[in-house]
C-alpha cells in the first residue's frame, strides 16, 4: 500500500529539514580530538622546548604547525590526581572525598569528560594508563565506547607468539586500530594515555636504569654525555627544611641519581622512553592521514606532572617547585590559519583547562561544576583580557611531609606545608630568583608580601571547600616512613 504524500509547501519542507542538515553538518565539521598524555615528563624534555639531546621530531612538528604553551602547569603534581583533574574538570580539593583522599566523589563522576563528549555525539575511546582513584563499584569501561587499561607492570608485555611488546607500542596499536575503524560522519575523542616515562619503581638493579624503553631504541643516546642537574649544588639540599630532606622526593634520589654512573644510565633511559612515545605518535598520525581524517582532527600533547631528574637533590614530583608543577603542552589544530601556527603562548594554562577546551571544540556546554577555562581562544590567538595571572595548586596526600597548598603567580610563588607543626611556608620571587633558591617567607622584610600571598591562598582554598580535616580524621596515602639515613639506605 502506498501512503499519501503529505502536502507541504516546498519552502516549508526545506525549513523542516534544515535542523537535520545543520546537525549532520555539525557532526562532520566538529573536530575529532586525540589527547596524547605522557607520564612524569617535565616541561623542557622536548626538542621544541630546547632540550639538547632528546629526539622528538613528531612532537616538534606538532609544535611547529600548532601552538606550544611555555607556561603550562598541573594543579596537583601526582599521576592519579592530575588525571582525575582532567576527567572531572575540577581541582582535587573540589573533586575528592574529604574523608577518603584521593578518591573522586560520586558527584564529580556524574559530569566526567567522556560522558559529556558522548552526550555531544562523540565516539569515545581510552587506551593506556587509567590510575584515577574512584569509589568501589565504579567501572571506567562504562564511561567510554571503547576502553582498555594498559599498565606498566611490566612495561614489556608477553605476546601470544612468545615475543614481548612495550606498553607504549601497545597503546599506539590500539589507537591505530580505533582510527582505522572510524567513519567520517561521527566525530571521535581518543585518549592515548602512556605510562612512559614513569620509572619502574621496583626495578633498582645496579647498572640498569629503571626506565624500561622500547627495545627498538636500544643504544640510543649511549654516545651522549648527559649534563649534571643544573640545580645540583649540595648547598641547595642543605637549605631544604628537614621534612623535605626526609621525604620521598629525597629518598628516591638515592634510587638512581646519587652517583654520576646511575644518573647517566637513568636519564638516558628516561629520554629513550620519551623518544619511544614520539615514534609511537608518528604511527598514530600516519594512520590518521591514511584514513583521511587528519584535516579535521585536533591533537593535544601534554603530561600529568613534572619531574625533578635530580635537580635540588630530588627525584619524582609531589612538591611545589617549578620542576614538579610545570609540564609540556602542545595543541595542533589543522583548522588554524598559517599565520597563527608555530606560536609560543606564555599565558598561565592548566590541566584543569583541558576538559573545558575539549567541550568547546565539541560545541557542547561546559558543566557548571567545571572549574577550568577553554584554551581555544589562546590557540586561535585572541587571548581574553581577563585571563588568569595566578592559580591555586595543592597536594593533598602523602601526608605529612608532602601535603601542601599554594598559589603560583606570574612573579611570586607561595606554598605552605600544612601538616607540619607549625605549618611551613615558602615564598619565592621568580623575577629576582627564578630558580626558587631563596625562601622569602623567612625574611622579616617580606612580611607584607607574605601576608598578601597567604591571604590569596586562603581565598582560593576557601573557594574550593576550605581547609581539610585534621590529619588524624581524614583519609589519604601516607608518606613512606623515614628515619635519619633512611634515604641513603634506600639507594644501597
């Protein structure tokens, strides 16, 4: 039976079809987003950032054809929290359960980034490191269309044929397969979250670096002499307060950085891991081109926290200094006009800005719970006049030695380690002392400046729920027990 055709004027019929046409156009023109997230990579360990040795030609090309942010920071310098910040769009003090730090609260999980992108019509995938601490019963696989957690224990995974494949390569394998399966009529968001360049903490064999690199990079950098840490003067270590010299920052220094031989071995291995990421990314981008998707795919490269690499007599991250908080950030947007490419942006930008940015690109509304700002205007060369001049930063677990809160501004940095008795404060003037070697909080002449930045920290803290419960009443991971000489013993 043939149904009668509805009577509808041609112009009206076209108007009725217009919303469908616009929706289809939006679906095909909104950019795909690939988020490449390294682990424990400090801001200056890329060729495009001026590193004299590391080979990162793929990432360097993204910077040359995109935008590199020279002042990108994380709000909390540790893997699991930084990743939670990106997923929830909130500072740790906002998203964490106060009696179970660093567990993310159920409220924050309701507006997670992958859920927002799926609601906006994106196909979503996550391959690689996860590490966000969530309540019992939470299943990350339910947040994405495709999900596979790939960890680092061990980095070299046994394959069915008896061979071994590096975690970085497996993550990129999954990314390539996902891209090859995509259709051009639906935008996608792909997270490739690497474990590299995180140390394999339990592998501390003498003469062997604890950064297992992809075997294809065997021997790379062996002919290079690695310059000693720039901030390696023993006087720097002597000036640290005792609690920092008893912290895990100092303890881990003796695992692999306290002799020239260990230092050379470990930094070469660390750089190989970064080059391994770069080579893996090259394969992903080649697959993108072959699939005909490159012209509408934004690429974001960053890291979850910085890394000391022996500076200040420290290893790891966690504390308030620049090497810990500052990270690489590169955004390549193929839609940018040629005149806007290759720029270096100096504005203060944060990991908490990334989810707001992704939703901006997706044409989706930012949830009211998100605390960051879209970076899209900065990428496009139209910086808002009210862009931030400072930001709140914090570290809420590994108590009591590495629990702190502070504010990093364009000139001053303030931090207080609040579980010390009494609380221990730092104040650094980046203009006069860019290496943060002098603590002005101890200088009576700087009392007024100290009060100003202390009050600013209080205001930022209170805007996110205020001070934490006393140490005895809150959850959280505790710092490893340390005794006098324990750090040295850990390296023996």
